[in-house]
């Protein structure tokens, strides 16, 4: 299986969602959906995608 884990970097690194199967950019930010149907919305920009470690790291955008 190739699910990813999304992290947000700022003051440390915070896990946002595990077992992510889709990530979609919207006008309001991002929507991620997990394998188990959980969905989360969040803001930020992608800093790094590591396909080997199955991680996506975001940086929180300041308003």
C-alpha cells in the first residue's frame, strides 16, 4: 500500500493525517482524505514530498 502521512512544519512538526490516499488543492487550501474515509481541510504550501518515506510536509502560510 502507498498511503502517505501529512505533516505541518512550523514550531516543530505536527502530524495532520495518516493513511492519506488523496490530496486536493482548493481555493481555501487543501483537502486530504484517508483510506478510512476521514477528511481534513488545512492551509499551507507543500515543502517536500518524500515518496520513499510516504510523507508530505507542509509549511504553514502566514496571513
